[in-house]
């Protein structure tokens, strides 16, 4: 599953999980500038085969309202360092892989 990292997540996070999730990019790496409307990010992800990973609850609402594609992964209460977010994503690799194959629109990841 290749992920499109929302602007509220560090660009460094993409580098930290690239081996686990090849093809993943940050919104700023694909020409979506800071402040791009959520719907535009949604449409880009849909057109280009990405799932969105974000800390923005608005995407959860969109996922539940519009359904996939794209799928959405929410990092719940993401007030922790980038390295902790990378470890959470790595520790959730099996869940992310299963999520890629099921029909659910939303996956929430929480720090233990």
C-alpha cells in the first residue's frame, strides 16, 4: 500500500517508512502545497492509487461519507515525535497490510 502523507505529518516520516511502504510520498512532494483543500488531496489520492495517512479527523469523516477509494489511515492523538509515529506505523505493518485488502474505508492507529 502506498501512502500519501498529509501536510500535518512530517516529510521525514516518509523517509522513515519508505522501506516498509515503498512508493509513499508527502503531499508537498507531488505539488500539493501547504493549505491545499482536503478534497483536492482526496481527489489526488484517488486518481493516483494512494491511501491517505493523516492526523486530520476531517479525512475520517470523508472516508465514512464518501467511501474508498482512497482509504484513510488516521494517526490518533498525533502529538508525539516523528520517530514515535514511524515506530507506530512500523508496528502496525500487518494491520496496514490487512487494511489494504479489506473493504473498510478507515483505519485508526493509536499509540499504546
